[in-house]
C-alpha cells in the first residue's frame, strides 16, 4: 500500500463537475489500495473575484487581510471536494492549511513554509479517509492566516509529501507534463519522461511555465520526487527528480523560449569599479527585473553593457538610465524591443563539449543572427530577433535530436 | 472609555458600499473614545450561493464539510471590513471564530458555544485596533470548524460581549428596534425603548422575528444587556435587559402575530395516561413542530386535543394521525388551515389582573371569534381566523394603550 499526494490546480477544480471528476480520481487511487492526500487550489476565477471585491473596499488592501480573504478560496474547494467524495460513498475529511499543520513565516502574501506537523493528516489517513487539504495557505506560529504566493499549492503538495514521507507526489494540471519544447511552436516536441530538478529549474526560469521555480527548489532541497501530469486524462506525466547517471547521456533535455523581451545597451561604460553597480542598483530601485546581462572585456578603458528585460518593463526605465549614464560618464543608452530568448537546457552539458557550437551552427544555417549569448553550467541562452524565434526553436530542437520520431 | 461590541447582519454588509458604511460607523464609535469589537455575518446571498454550490456536488452534504464551506462566508466579510477600516486610515484586524477563541461543542451546523478565550481579542484591542470577528462560527476543542446555526452571529456577539465584559452590545440590523407590533399591520405601533429578556423571548417565539430565541436566552443567562438597532440610521434602538421595577407598570409590552398557521383537532381522545404522549411522540418522530396545545378537562371519559402548527407542516402529517387515533381509540382527526395566532406579551401581567378579560372583550367588540386560547405567565395567545388577524392586532394594540400618540 502506497501513500500518494495529489495536487489539483484551479482549472482542474474549476466547476462542480470538475470537482466531481477529481473526487472520482481520488477514489480510484484509493481503491487501488493507496492512502490518498489531495491538495486543492481555489476554483479558477475565484481568487480574481476576491481580489476584485477587495479593490471595491480599498485601493491598497493590507497583506494580512488579503491573506484572510484569499484563504477562503481554497477552503471552499476543499469542502466541496470532500462532499463530492462522500456523495460517492467514500470517506473524506477536509483540512485548512492551519489544520493540516502547515506553519509558515509571518510574511503575508508570500509566506515561507517553516515546518509541517502532519498529526491531523495522519490521524485521518489511519481512519481510512481521503484527506483534502487547502493549498496555498498556512498559519504563523502565533495563529495568523498566511498565503504562500504564486504556485503556492504546488509548494503545499511538495511540503506535505515530504512531511508524511509519501511514496508519490503527483501535480495534476492542465498540461500532460513537461515537453521538450512548446508543442504549439515545435509540433515535433515530445513529453519528457524524467527531468532533473536543475533542468526543471532552468526550464522554468527560461519561459516554460509549468511550475514556479520555488516549488521545484523546495522539492530539490528535501529530495521530493514528483510527477507533473494532466487531470483531464490518464497519460503518465513527467517525473521530476534527482539526476541519475543515465540522465547525463542526453545532452539537451529541452528548448525553452521566451517572447516579449527587450534589450538595453549602455555604451562605453567606464571600466572602473562601481559603474555597473550604479547602473543595476538604479534599476533595482525602480523594481525593474533584469534577466540576461552581458558585458564584454574592456578594450579601450570602457565597455558596452547590455541586458534584457521583459518588454513591459521598458516604460519603468524611462530616462532613468540616461541620467545614470551621464553621472558615471558612459555613452549612449539604446533600447530595443521585438527580441526573444531561446534556451537549451540539459545536465548533459556538464560532460559533453561542443554544445554551444552545435547550437550556433544550427542557427547560422538558418540565417538567424545571435544578438547576445549567456551561459550557465547546464544552459545556453541566446537572444534573437523575435520574428525568428519559432524557426530557431525548430532548428535547435532538431539539432539536439529532440524531435519525436514520426 | 467604553468597550463596545457591535454586530452587523448580512443585509448591513450586503455590498462593498455597505461594508464601507459599517467601517465608517465603527471608526466613528472608536473616535468617540471607545474600544470597538465588531461581529460580522456573511454578505447577504453568500450563504445561499455556497449552499447551492454544495448541492451541485452532493444532494446531502455532510454537516462537517457544510460548516467548513459556510464558514468562508463570514471570513470573507471580516477581511473586507478590516480592509475598509484600514483604507480609511484606521487600525483593524480580523479574526475567525477559532482565532477569537470561540470554543464550541462538536455538533456541526448547530454547535453550542462552550466557552470563549478572548486573548487575541484583548491583545489587538490593547494595540488600538478595531477587532472584526466572524460571526456564526467557532472551533471544537480538537480543532474542527463549527457553525452555530440560525441567528448564530447574534449569539457570537452576545458571547463575546460577555467574555470581554463589554459596556455595550449593539445588534445592528435592518429594523429600527423592537416594535409594539409590526408597523405594516398596525401603523400606530411604536418602538419599544426597553424590554425584558422574558418579554423578548415571548415576542420572538410569537412571530416577532427580530432575533432568534437562543441568543436572547444566552444573553439572559449571562446577564448581557444589548440593544437592537438599525445600521441604516442613527436612531436609538430597543434595549433588551433584566427586568426592572418600573417595567412592570406596563401591562402589555407588545402584540405579536403569526400567520400561516394550521389547527389540528383529534376528537374524543380517551382520558387515559399515555394517549396524548402517543400522539405527540408520533408528531415528533415525523419532525412536526407543534406550537400551541390545548386540551380541555375531560367530561365523559374522553376529551378533544387541539394543537397548532405552521401550515407548511400539514403535509408532513398526512394520514399519520388517523392511524394513531385508531390505535388509541380516539375519534375523528380534523385539520384546518387559514388561521393565525395573536399574542400579547408583558411582564406586567404577573402583577395585573384582568388582562385576558380585556383582550377577549376587545376582540369581541370587533366581532372576532377566538378559536383557541393558551397562556403563559407573561403571555396570552389566541388563535383566530387569519382574515381577521390585522384587525385583531389593531384592536388589541389600542386596548392596551400601545398606540403612539398622533
């Protein structure tokens, strides 16, 4: 008999019919001889409605009360899911984050789980009940309701799986798993059977938004193996786990793309300590999220510094950088949107050489110009003209042997 | 500086605008130098929507999960109310029933408050915050969410007022207070300034549905004086309190009416021990709520027993009583709807004689026939033809000198 944690996101529980469907899945899992814990999100749309309601009484609701308000969304789903199981003749009990023993830091709207005391969960499991737990929420040690921020229900699932030492943790979502590339862009993309935490993290931060990075980081830290799969079919999904020896034989696990990027170049930044710091401190103060940063070696006492940001952040910059450039004695500031990022990710890069060369060659053959390059240990990212991104993704996908066999 | 508890019902917090209005009232009360605790209900309509949602996943939701679901209604309001106060520059903090220290029995959907540990309330009050508490809910000693049933938010307010030894407990509702009679029936009805717990209880059980009896009983038991008043204006309301010497000088405090009644008579019930018991046990088993019961002295070894019920309960009876009557050797069972109950209530009856005579005389003068009579220490109830009830109420109201001076 296995102990299984299943997490169902907002789309999977978006209507009463879908909640009944989730109830059937949970009962089926239990009837195969397993103990079952389910983590549920708010029904899709509910969180937005609550936020809208809050805005009607306050243009800047406090985070403490926002947490109290939003926590009702998951509480509603958990009660309905338990009722649905009971309706089908099963045994179920619902628990809020606090009741499930999820203790968090006191930072409202983005609390961190500090520990889990799963006494209630274990008590109800040993009674034979399916235990339904509200995702996304917890309680501070002095009893205030907190929420965990974006992707918080995934985090709940992984933390609970760790705390009760579950045999499996399944993250049910509206996609079949993690793909070698977005199938809408690259029709030959295929589902990845197994991926390492590090690869998943790089994919997530490169535009493949199946899960938030923090949940993957948490799973990595506590060694929780989990599976991302669809709640709308019974296909196996993608297993996310510690890397194993065999995994390194694949050089590139997947190709991520991120559109809607913009590039900013500050020319002739004096090659003196503190100049780059001044630049990026000014951006941080303006809450601009910088992605790739490239600076080449200085040849003539000054150097160009380029970085990319989400296109929507461009307006936050305004003439900020012109002022900073003047202060530090740099040259012109050039901004350009209409660019995109392509990343190839794989832990095999650590042991295989020539990966970058292979990528550049593939793009060159397609006549695609690379504007910037940035690498990490298991990722190579290139900045391209946005118009070329789909073609570039196909070329890279083929070059690294990722295409599904026809 | 006084410590004031205010309770706002579902209509008073029915929209974001009304919640802002409640926030203004709470701030105004605080700015007069008071410490303020507010108990809030779910926004009107929310509880019904949640019940509808539950019915979509289960035709018979369990009571435990229904409590979990319904408790979100008050939690939503409390967060919005706290946000509204904060938006206006005030300091506020919301607490669920559990957080406010309301410990209840384990009976779901109609739990009883067993004790209140107001540590959190007092802590936040001493921080200068307005404390907003979810009405209608609590937590069992082993951590399950419970709700208190109909009128539960009033009960929360009175229990908290008692626990923190508040100087005033104000129940804000959509009426101005308790009237000598329903002003829609008797236009000369006037607001009662002060009423005793016992009178309020008799009024409540006689059709004046300003508050549920159990909240009044709770207030009586713990000696909590409270005021029923409107959240839509600033008029003083009705004070409900221990009876005082002066109160007895008014013979009749008010006139209550209850329409939609039905009368059932079982003829010739044998005058033997156990026959009436068989009759009413059968009704209780069928969940029929019986109101007035009248049995006259036996003359010939048998007697007629009559009782009234809500008209809607008639169909529950069906042919049940015919069978019981056969068993116990009674005669015919007669059912009649289209009747109503009129009650005159007042603690002055204890010390004044002739009250019944005065009522009967007033009705007789109007040509109104009395079908049944039932009395308690401070109430005289009569059963009449429903068509005559408005006229009867006016006659009684005038006879006991309750009419407002023009």
